C-alpha cells in the first residue's frame, strides 16, 4: 500500500524444503518420500505379515511409518535427527498406533538393534554399505529387508557375473543373502529430490547362514580377485604386492599353528585381509586390459609356484573375476585352503 511499510516475506532457506515446519537437509541424506502410491507399493511388495515386528531406519516425518503400523504388529523406528523424533511422537501421540511404535533416537550404525522380523527403510545413501553388512550380521536372522538404495548401489548388489557392475560388493552380499530388484524410483518422488534415481531391493539372508570363517576367507579372496576384475587370475596372482601379502600371511599362519598346536585355521583372526564388514567402496570397472602388472618373484619362488599350481589345478589361470560365479569362487577358495593358503 502506498505510504505504508512494505511487509517483508520470509524466505525459506534454499535446499531445505519444509513439511509441517521441519526443514530437510540433503547433506544428512534427508529425502522424504512424498508419493503415497509409491509408499503403498513398497509396503505391498515387502510382504509384511500381521504378526511382524518391523524395523524402519530413518522414518523422517512418518509417512511410511503409518503404513507399516497398519500392516504389521509393531514398528521400531531408528532416527538420528531429534526434530524428526519429536515429529513422530507428535504425529502418533494419542492414536491407536502409539503403543505399537517404539522410536529409538541414535545412529543406526552404532545402535544395538533389537529383534525384528523384517526391515523396511528409505535410508541415507551414504550409509548403504555399512548398514547392509550390519543387517546381515544381525542375530537372530530376520526374514528379509526391503530397502531403498541409490540406484547404482542397488544394481551392484544384484549384479551377476558378466555384468559391468559385478564387483566385490555383489559377490560378498550374494554369498550371505538372496538379493532381488523390486522397483526403480525416480528422484522426483522425494522432497527434496536427490541428484540420482533410486531402487528398492529385497535382501533375504541365507538360512542357514554361511560359516563366519567362510565369510572372512571369501572376502579376503574377493579383495584380490576384484582388485582388477578384468585381468586374468594368472596375472593378478603374479603381482608382487599380492604374492608378498599372501606369503606373509601364509608364514604367519604356519607359525601360529605351531605355537597353538595345529589349532583350526578358522580361529586365527589377525591376518591382513580384513573383514566383510568394512565399508565396501563402490568399485568401478577397471576397463584397462592393457595395464601392465608387476610380475612377482623369480622362477625359483617356491610360494609363487605354490599359488600358480592352485590356479592350474582348477583351470583358473586364464579366467577373469568379472565372469566367475559364486560356485567357481568357492571352488577356487577350497583349492587354496587345501594347499594351506588362507585369507582370514
């Protein structure tokens, strides 16, 4: 109005859309599902039973939580942001859902998770890998997890031998679980929209679960095999760094067995290959079949001959990790173990 004071409009911070007065932070992976039909589809594909205790990670303002409470017996929601915790409590306070919802405030990676039957979650994508292995380590085993991942990570989880995205993450996850792709989710289904598309994946832990020692051994072998997945195994296992590490562990293990009186190999955990729980980086295809690899050791290297004899016995010298199935990797591991070479 002329002569009057101009009223300043409040400007919402860029990149922090509001819902119910709460701003979302992309840097914290806060992308809330806004499409109710998509939420319904995820719940439907989860196969929730009326007797299920459901674990939800990163519930946000509770759009998915409400549907889960409708479908199952109870929901345990783990939320890091105290503002979201208060929003959840306000949303369901005094409702018929209140006594069936338990909210845990904290970092899911540092939280001791209680018993649950099924996990349904839209998670911050930066915790995808460590969360996947935390869930697979959870005891007692749950029936399945239906999780929204960044699409590329999801496609690595389900990738098969010969696929471009087949990698150490694929091999390690599929040893411990059956993994299937359920649906692709466009970025415009979120508020605020992320930069990439997403996918919903179903993860079913194998029962019985593979032995812990086998999991460690398998991951140790995968670290070597997927270091250059398109190289032949013969060239990979001739590398000086690989042979040096393997020989060091071989000698350490022999010494420990002598001290411990031939204790089972699986009880020795202090070798250098590391465990499957470590955050698995999203490995890229090396795509460079011409890269020269240092040849390790001379013709008289006894340990090198031992390693190469294993590859020859299984006809693995000219094969490539990018094409090998889980059964072939397990066979190769068994041949190494038979020769006294271990990876955990």
